[in-house]
């Protein structure tokens, strides 16, 4: 029997919904509060051990049927120049990544699959609400919500992303995110697949693309930007247009034709944070980006969030006290997650220093290889 009977999860993103599902499967009743009215998002690549975690959550097969599936030799990781000439075939996939096919899943679809499975196990998901105060008592945590309600929980999970309000409430002394000198822009381009999927490296920045079965091409781009500033939608559009125009590769020219003036572009600074151990205080614990967010160079942040959720549920199931469960969780998660955060930040530095593609790809391959151990 689990060492807690109910949990509040703040944040209904990847970490929060995965935790709700994983904990429900071990008999813990979960309430989720999510501040946003609907999920915004692009695609998410999930590979390696993240797919083990999806199997454990019972959603891998369903995700696979709605995703682009990358079998062992089909990962779109090749690197080309502005004209489309091949610079590198990309990192050789570590053997362990071949256990199961990797997937590229449209984030809103993925979140709906998680939410649907969680609801079927009795999870409540309330949108437009957040936790405003968390009072830790010896027998329970009393949570005051933004809608005026108050409830007690055995466990509170902060899964509210890189700007976590829960982190601020429970760890007022926590570090704040560090800007990594790069801006990411993501676009879901309408229309059919475009040949020569993979990454492209140009003087203004890097971009890549792959097709999703929802009839869209996912285009993530990264440009250097020494000082972070908030851009208007128009400025983001102008910058992204200039980036696409700086390429003569046939594939990018084709994508450029699809960029409408009102295209939705998601611009975010590349930032990172690694909460020092422990990520828990009283009955509250942080998981996912709330505890450890990083630049997207390894494409592993979402995978780590899902692993966190699965491991936390295992620890809650197996321990006789919450304190033991938290200790075991930290023992299993900290070093693995630190590898991802630090390696991804290092990759940003290599990118900004315009390191030769061979050096960048070699570093990426080694960093991915280090994640082969089971979580
Ligand atoms: C450009 C880019 C590309 C990426 N590509 C990949 C990839 O291919 N593969 C991969 O594995 N990872 C990728 N990542 C990383 C991945 O997006 C994150 O690691 C992942 O989203 C973390 O999940 P999370 O649930 O912890 O946080 P989030 O996804 O940020 O979810 C947090 C949720 O909490 C909600 N919330 C926020 N504040 C509150 C509040 N006060 N109360 C209630 N709810 C709140 C938010 O609305 C959100 O729904 C990428 C990141 C970026 C920036």
C-alpha cells in the first residue's frame, strides 16, 4: 500500500499529468490544478528511457499511433548547411536507444492522452486554478486555492514548470532560472511532409524539422541573442522570416513559402535551473521543469519529467513513510537529471562558440550515451 492516500498536483503539463497517472496506478487519489485554459504547444521528441516510462504509464502504444515514429535508423538528426549540403549524419544512436521506437508527438495530443487516462482512474483536473498558499502541518498540508477553496493533502507536488510558483512558495531561497544566451522559436508549419528532415546550420542560427501525422511540419529554431528581451509577435515573425530567408536549401525554401503573416510562433528564451538537493520540504516536492529545466539541445527535458513522475510513484508505493519515499526519489533522480541539465547547457555554449559540427555532435552523442542506465 502507498504511504500516502491523496495528492495535489500543481501544474497539468507533462510532469503533472504523468505524476497524476502514475500515482493513481498505485492507489493514490490525485487532484490536478492547471492555471492555463488550454495547452499551447508544438512537438515533443521522446526517446530512450522516456519510452520505458510511457510503457509503465500504459500510454506508449496510444502515443505511438498518433505520433511520427522514428525507428532505429530514422532519427532526423542529420546536420546540413544553409544550402542543404550534409555536414554530419548526426550522433550515432547509442545501442540502448534502439530498445523501442522513439516518437515525435504533438504536445496537446500527448497531454490529452495523459489526461484522458488519468481521468479514467478518478483524477480530477481543474483548469484556471492555482495553489495560493501551502501550510505544512505534521498530519497534512493545507492548501488554499485561487478560487477560495481549501483542502488538506498528504502530498503536494509542484509540477508547474520553470517559473514554478510552488517553488517560490515552499523554497523562497531557491535559485532563479539562468538565461543561456539563445532564443528558441517553434512553428507548426501547415501542409505535407518536406524531404531532407533533420537539422540545418546557418549564419543566423540553427533550425530543424520533421513531419507530424496531424498534417503539420514541426520546425524548431534556435538563434543566438546575447541579452534576453521580450519580443512582440511581429518582431518574432520578422526574425523568424529572416532566419528562413538566410537558407537556400530546397527544404527551407519550401517551408518559407508556408509561413503566413498570422502564423503562430512560440518564442522562449533558453533558460536553465537545477534546484539543489533536496527538492522537497515538508510534504511538498518539486518535479519536472520546476526542479530542473534546461536548454532543449538534448531534447530530454520532457523525458526527464515523465521519468520523475514514474520514479516518484514507485518510491511512494514502496516506502513506509513519505520521508523515505522522498529520500529514495532524490537518490534515484538527482545525478541523472544533473547530467541532462549540465550537458544541455554545455551544448548551448558550444553552439554559441560556433564549435565545429563534429565536436558538437560528438558531445551530444556522449551525453545521450550517459543516459542508458535505467532510471
Ligand atoms: C524549444 C524547446 C523544445 C523542447 N523539445 C523537447 C523535446 O523534443 N523533448 C523533450 O523531452 N523535451 C523537450 N523540451 C523540454 C520540455 O518542454 C520540458 O522539459 C517539459 O515541458 C517539462 O514539463 P513540465 O510539466 O515539468 O513543465 P511544463 O511543460 O512547463 O508544464 C507546467 C504546467 O504547469 C502550468 N502552470 C504554470 N504555473 C502554474 C500555476 N501557478 N498553477 C497551476 N499550473 C501552473 C503550466 O500552464 C503548464 O501546463 C523542449 C523545450 C523547449 C523550450
